[in-house]
C-alpha cells in the first residue's frame, strides 16, 4: 500500500530528541477523511495526541494514527527504568480505510486494496520508527530500519503464521478478534471493525491485553 504523509505527519523532534507538543499539530488532514477514526476507549484516561495521516496516490486520506500515553522519542537507547521497564509508556492506534482495489480519482492509475495486513504493516513500521537498538551506531540505523521494515511487511503478509497469536479485545463494546505479536521492541496488533475500517495498534510499556477501542466522536477535540 503506497501512501504519502501530509503536513500533519509526525511532528519533528525538538532539541534533545523530544517531540514538538501536539498542540502545535493540525487536525485538518484528519477532518478530510471519509471514514471514522478510532482510538482507545474511555477506560484510558491519559493524554491523547495527533500523529500523522497518510494519503493515496490521488490525495485521498487513507489512514492515520492517534497516540496515547507518553509521547515517545527516537533515542539511541530508549529509556528504561530501574526495574527494566520502559519509561515511555504509549499505545498508538492506526485507522485504515477498508477499500477494494480501485482506480484513482484522476483515472491515471490503480490504487491498491487495503486489508487487515495493511493495518498490521503500518503498525509494525510505526513501532520501528520509535526503536533504535542501543548497541547500534547512528550511521547503521537506516540499513537496520530498511531490513526491519521488510520483515514487518513479510509478517503482515502472513497473519496466519506462527509469529501471530489471537487476541480478543472490545471494539465499540463488541468483542473483536485481533492478530497479535510481541517483539523485543514492543507489541503489534491488527483487526477489523464493523464500521468499515481496519484497526492496527502498537505500543511499549502498556499491556495490549487490557486495551479497548472506540470510534472517536469528535476528532477536532484533539486539535
């Protein structure tokens, strides 16, 4: 699934590796989406923040992410506490419009279909974007990221494989099956909703087992 990021892409890191506060981001790209956005349900009472939207070749908004908890930053060694637990505890929910293969609006090409695998891949790559093995030299990170991105795609393309397990979580109050996997960097999951979208999620420091998802009633409240 080829998409491009709009101006609401992940905010650039400020000095010291900290993310620009979400208050400075824009909700405009999210408002252009013809599908509903999902986030953690009301059981989660911590901070929520906009991340990025992705567009198809014809400019239509095709997917986007909402963050929950601590805003993670890319670090050479992502922070851990004295007990070995990550100091940054976050979960990111990715919403992907469910759509078949179709012609672009300008008629010049064919847009790929989206699926649960699309959500799984976007979630897997999202987790990688906040991961940087501490023993790795800065100059090698791009090569490592390319390799891990290919691995994330291969895993997303084989949701029936042994790397994935099944997990049932509530979506709008309805128990819903998800594909779930863990790695040394965090966890990734993906499934479908009854609202015409696929949902992926990734996180670190927050357990996926107690999460629930719900449609966001007013995305403009995040602005």
